[in-house]
C-alpha cells in the first residue's frame, strides 16, 4: 500500500512532462492543463492503493485516454456548432434555447441564399472566437448549460459551486457575448 506522500511525489515528478505531452497533442495550454489535472485526479481516486511501481504505466494510459476523450468531445462540439443567432430570449430574460435556434436553422435550409449562408458562417466563427475569450468559469458554465444542455443543478454539481454561481456565470457570459458580438456588428 502506497502513502499519500508517495503519490504526491509521483504526481509532482510527472506533471511537467505530462503537460508538455498534452500541449503537443491538443495545442491548447488551458486544455492541456485540464487534461493533466483530470488524469492526475483519476489516478489518485482510482489507483492510489496500487503499488507505486504500477503508477507510471497507469498514469500514461489514463493520460492517453483523457486526451482521446478531449478530442472526441471537440469533434462532437465542432460537429454540432450552429449559429447562435439569439443569445437573449424574445422577452429579454437572458434565456437562450438551443433547440429553438436549431429549429429555426433547419426551417431556413434550402431557402437561404449563398450570401446568407456566408453571413451565418462568419457569425458562427465570430461567436466561437468570442467564446474563447470568456473567463474560464463563465465559458464552462455557458457551455454546460446551453451547449451540453445540463440543468442548473447538474452544472453546479459538475463545476463544484452553488446553483446561484452557475446562474451568475451564465448571465455574465450571455451579456459579455452579446456585447462583444454587437461591437463586431452582429445584432441580436
């Protein structure tokens, strides 16, 4: 049975190499840091009772799997990225209904001009760009609520914060996105 001190020393010894490996794979420092942290947490939660000699191979496998999961999630997110044309509801309450926007897009397919399609693509690109500029917690809350369609309680549990914090992060994200897009000439 290994001690917590041994596990801590092991994780400290591999963190820099693991981070570099993740950065080279995903080409995003923040994502790489998240991946390495997730891998370390998984090792400590699931395999801390294993002999210390087994940790290097276990950690490398966990790190590889965590990076593969990240790539899968990116592929799914990119595949379903649609034009968020209305970040605020019709009544101005700040709610965004992802399903409504998809219905609107599907009903317009086949009837939109190439200029409209280009504008939609440029708008989508601008939204993606502005999403990357949000503070981490705001982006995380926004994507969980409106992208992953998690409810407030699930998002709070996943983020490790209160439901009120999730609502605050989402509200700030929506307003920041709306303001940034307005400055780019994209009206909501």
